[in-house]
């Protein structure tokens, strides 16, 4: 039985994991600052999405 190819490469998994961690940290800090859940979620999503291309170039 042949092995199937993985869904993500190790590089992509590391980039996405780092982006999620950065997004969670930024979202948590925004929540502590503003006490607004919507602002925290928006800041976390923007931070995670914005750092993916940068991390893709840096991690390699």
C-alpha cells in the first residue's frame, strides 16, 4: 500500500502555525487594551493574514 502525499509541507505547516500564534498574541493584547472582542478578533485576523507572506519568505 503506497503512502499518500501529505496535505501540507513542513514549511507550510510551520508558517501557518507561526501565523496563528502571532494572531492569537496580537488579538489577546488588543483585547486587554480595548476590552472589545470584535476589535481583538479583527486585529488577530489581520495580524495573522498579514504575516503569512513575510513568514513564508523568512522561514525556509
